[in-house]
């Protein structure tokens, strides 16, 4: 990825929400810092999958993606006001989106959390601490 994570999200996430009438919003907080390309790619794919899931399955009025940088790390939040689901139940057969998001978060040593209940929408949070061994760009030798 040649562009920054915020630029990549601004460019590609609205298309992931195109299947729905939902209003899509992207918010950036803090001062963006460079990330390792593979780590940035995982965060972008998590966001894209979460937006796509909301658009396809939740009939939301709004989908909001927030990307914020602070002294602790990077926080990615994807929130929708759609139908939600029972987060305790195993996902239906053939739906690997959440499993994939969790696996991507694990690969970059990020914390993954999901809040959802039937009728209340869904919030997915991924926190990548700066202490992650794959947070910072590789040093060119």
C-alpha cells in the first residue's frame, strides 16, 4: 500500500457500504503514524469486512468507521445501528467474516472485541498497541 491507512479507508470503504441505503461516515482522530504495510492491510481488510457485513446482514441506517491514533496505539471502530445479532451464538454456517476478522487481529497482535445484541446494532473494536512487534514499518537496512 502506497497510501496511508486513512487515505485507503476513505477511498475503499464507501464501496463496501454501497449495497445498502445506509449513510456511511469515516472519522479520523489523532495524528496518523506510519504502520507496517502488512499490518495496515489487515486493518483495512477488517474494516472492509465489517462494513460489508453490516451492509449485507444488518439493514443499518448508519455505518460509521472511526480510526484514531494516540500514545497507546491505533484504535479502529466500526459501528452500525442495524439489526444486530446474538454475539454469543456461533456464526451461521458459511459466515466466516467474524472469524476472519478475529484471525487478522491476532496476526497483528491487536485486541479484537465485538458488542452486539439483537435489535441494537454492532460495534467492532480493534486496538493495535504500539508495542505490537508488527506495528511499526520495517527499518530499511
